[in-house]
C-alpha cells in the first residue's frame, strides 16, 4: 500500500515486533533530551489502561526501542513507605507537555478512584515524578475527558499545547451534548491558569465533531487528537461540517506547517485516532544498521 502511494520506502524502517494493539502513544517510549542534546527513554509501565488483560506485549515496546537505538532508559518509580519501589503506570496520551516545563493532564485519568492505574499514589508524588523524569516544573490539572473515552479522560482529546504559551482547547457549544459541561469546565480552568512565569496562556478554541455512535456506543471523536510531524500536522476528520473549520483553525495556529486532514471514522471505531497510534522520536544519530528489522 505504501509503495502504491508513492512512499519513498528507503526512508522507512520497519520493525516487526509483536504487540497487543496499535495504540503506540500509550505503550511506546517517551523520549527525553538534555540541554547537551543527549537522548534517553523513559519506560513507564503500561497495564492496558487498568481495564484490559492483554497488555504484556505492549509493555515491552520501550525496552525494544531502547535496545534498538542504544539509548539509556529509566523506569519511573516512587518509593513506598516500607522502602520498596513502585514502578509508575503512565500512558503517553494522558499527558501533553509544552516543551518548556509545563504539562497538561486530567484528574479523572491520574487521580480518580475509578482509574486504578496507580492506587494510593498522590498528586504530589506524580508531580515529583514528572519533574524528576520529564523535566516538568508545572502541572496543569484539568478535570475530566470526553464521552466515549475508555481511557478515563486522556488529555489528547481535549487540550494540547501548540506552543509554550498557547493551548488548544476542545469545546462543545451544544448544551444538550454530554461533552458540553466537562469541556466548558476545562476551558475555564485553562483561562484561569498561569504559566510558571505568571503569564496568562493564549487559549485557542477548537470545535468538536457531531457525535459518532457505533454499535450503540459513543466513540471519542475529537479534532484535538492531531499529530505534529516535522513540517506538517495530521488532523483527524469525520465527514463532518466542522472538519473544514477545525482544519482552518489549526492552519492559523501552525502557519509554518502543512495541515492535512485524514479520514478517521474507521479508526475511531477502535476508540482512538492519529495521536493515539503514533509516538514521536527526536532526531538523533542512531546506528541501527545491524538491527534485525
């Protein structure tokens, strides 16, 4: 399919590793870079969003990538009162960093009693882990996510950093829609938030598509689940009147990038879209010539 589409396959490297599913954002490695340009992998534990049993293969991905690229890795953990270490569970879709020390997430996903990712772990412990392993100085906690999201409120469907001082926030004007109240609450929280330097963020409002229901189940369709590539932005579209509006808004926010709409109705039936199925890798000099691909 890639060849028929004209893809330059010499620029693509395939690694045939077994996984339980395709949502690499949540199970894949989260890279970090130091001021000197050195790279490392943070290998957070993945447990199938604390609700599915088939996750052990997915949990191996960060190890595989670290080994392939020859990069050091850390397994983020906290120390329990009895002195034992507890490895923290975290999915990439549950956080959105600014690249300048701030991070967006939701209480529903990481703190509520329903989610059961890290039972007993406190807000302060998570914020310390974000600081120690991801270089985060400020965590902006929103409340909850959108209807149909079986990940308990992932941030990548509701709010994303476009720049260190600019946040894109999903909104739902229809007061009869279940998403109206939580997204309005999150929007108000973002408007009242301040950067670590005390400045107000620029908030860009992004509409939601009309509800999509598959087999009597509301699925989490959102334009906020876009993916930033090197010089373009891939945006999920849903054969919806708001598709064009969302693409135009994002084109204004990212004037230096090509904005490409990708039809995602088939993907969203699996309860995820473009951001969910990708995990970016920073540029670097990797020697993978001897790796089995």
